[in-house]
C-alpha cells in the first residue's frame, strides 16, 4: 500500500496531533463518496453529514495533504477573478447569485471554527497592498464592486495607512478587508475532518481512488477496496491526475512556494505587521505573507506552471521576502515547501456534474480558502435537490488549455511571460 506523508512544511511540524486513519480495505456502501480530503471534500462532507447523509471520504495521502494543508493561510474574499469577470461570463441572474456568494466562504470558515471549536489560530483582517496608482484605482473599483454586492468591510489605505499595517517601503497604498483574515491551514483541515467524523462520517487515508465505475449507483475503486454510493463528489483538485479525463483538459496544476522563518522576537514581529493582518500584493504573480501564531514570517509567491517541484525553494522565495522586508536579512529560513493549486484559463472555478450522480468543483486558481468552503455548501444543496446556486457556478464557461496539461513546459514560459508583462505594464 502507498504511504504518503505530509511535505516538510511548518504546518506539518506544528499540526494538531492526529492519528493516521486506516486505508480502505473492504467494500462499503454509503450515500456520498467524496474523493479528496482537502477543504472542498471536507466542507462538502461536513455540510452533508450535518444534514444526515452518510459520507465516506477517500484521501490518497493524509487529510489536508494537498493545497489545503500547505497554503498561505489567507482568508481572501471573492474569487481569483473578481465578480465583474463573472458578470461578463454568465447571465445576469447567475452573476447576481455568484456575486452574492462571494463573501459567504469566509463566514462559513468562522462559523465552522466556532461551532466545532477548531484551534487554527484564526485572526481577522487581510490587506491588499498596492505598488502604484493604477493598482490603487483597481482597489477603489474593487471596493465599489463588492459594495454593489452588499459587502461593506473594506477600508482604503493611503501611503500612511499602509505603513501603519505593513513595515515595507514598497507600497503606495492598499485596502484592508476587515472580513479577511488568516488561519493555520492544516489545522483548519484537521479540525474539519474531526468534526465530520464526530457526525458519523468516515475518512480513509492512504486510499487513492483509482477508478470510478459510472452507473446508477457509482462505485469508486481503490487498490484494496471500493465504495458504492448514490453520489460521488470529485474533490482532488490539482492532485487528481487523470482519474476523470474530461476534467483534465480545462485545468492545469501549478506550483507556488512558501517559506517560514525562524520565530521573530516580539518587537521585530510587531514592527513588521503591527496589527497582525495578512497581506497579499496586487500583482498578478503576487507575493503573500503573514505572521504565524509563534511569530514566524510565512512568505509565499512564485508560480511554476505545470507544477514541477522546484529544486531550491528558498532561493526563489527568500529574495522576494528580503525585497519586501530588508530588515529580515539576519533572520534564518527554517521551512520551505511547495504546493499545487489548479488553474483554469478564466481563473474561475470549474464546477459541474458528470451524468446525474458525479459532482465536481475544482480550479479556484490560487484563491481557494474561502471558495472551497462555499463549494461544499453549494454541492450539499445540489445533492439535496436545491441546485440553483450550484448551477450558477456550473454555467461558468471553461476552455481547454492549448495542448492540454502535458504541454506544460512551453506554456509555463508563455504564461510566466504573459503575467509578468501584465504586472509590469498593467494591461
Ligand atoms: C502554496 C499554496 C498557497 C496558497 N495560498 C492560498 C491563500 O493564502 N489563500 C487562498 O485563498 N488560497 C490559497 N491557495 C489555494 C488554496 O489552498 C486551494 O484553492 C484550496 O486549498 C483547494 O482545496 P481543495 O480541497 O479543492 O484541494 P486540495 O487541498 O489540493 O485537496 C485535494 C485532495 O485530494 C486528494 N486526492 C487527489 N486525487 C485523489 C484520488 N484519486 N483519490 C483520493 N484522494 C485524492 C489529494 O491528496 C488532496 O489531499 C494556495 C495554494 C497553494 C498550493
């Protein structure tokens, strides 16, 4: 049997102790079989179990092994492309529904943390940091857009305002989202998994789904067992591989890298981020950073199209960190890791059904901590027969990547060039 452990991240090193769950080794029957124990799978499972469904989750490695246990931990509202892109892509009714849901994921996370007493270092407040006037104008437009959908938690920051929350000379201004925030991402996933199990759900680790037998009662096979269910939910995201061939062409796994410093002394930590907000900049290829509960700076950035693991992560990310915070030159990097998110061409999530009993949601393209929690609720609604909100997402159009996932090397160069040009000349 395979035995895949967590990558050597700061999160794995500080995870809530959790015993390994045994792999599936028999034939079981259930209402819903979920493939993947990241936020999408766990959020779906939790909403369903709360409503009395029997839920089995198959996880190829460990709970939160994928992006959900490795990410920047930033609770960012809305989607990787904002609601104005959605308005251009679907009907007015669907756009209204998707826009109205853009702030629900963050509320779901807070509600889950509170209801199930999940210890994941939740902190309020997220900052978008701008490098120039063009990005400030974009933030002003974003504030009006989010306001139009009823969201009033945004506060624009001028040059003095941004200095008061981030001790970096790089930014000309920014915007504070009081409804944003940050978490220890792996501990959130582990807490959600425990909550699901407390409601009777079962999670099998080290149990990759290797085949889905499609029928009126679909059956998901692993190496040593199988799960027969009324519904299957595919939640493997960037780690899914070729299990569902029709999903692969319209999405591409991409890597992004993160480092964590040694713990900073209290004065240095408080000088860098005095309000303990998380920060992401406004570039397309963006940097993101925050303090951990034990006062390390967690700094991420970089994109590897096609998700090949870079050999020296620190060499990629540390210079970015020092450009933002030269005052950290003497501070050691203690952890460096990479993780994969799933990119779509539109950067909007890829959602839908295969037949009438296999559901999927994936491809939130970099910002997925909030969306994946919302996705769980919307999939659970659809399985209960209330599919209006699910269908609004399912109507988002998606197009194949030229050459598909396997064309990753040339596309990587083109993609990186394209996005860095967008950052530099702002088109
Ligand atoms: C380094 C990094 C930093 C990020 N930072 C942020 C951030 O700060 N804020 C933000 O909003 N978003 C961020 N993201 C994106 C966010 O983490 C993801 O969008 C989100 O976690 C995706 O959750 P998921 O459950 O869909 O996928 P994942 O968390 O990747 O989970 C998929 C799971 O499915 C399992 N799986 C796959 N195939 C199979 C199979 N055949 N059988 C069984 N199991 C299978 C995998 O092992 C994995 O555990 C980041 C992503 C990365 C990689």
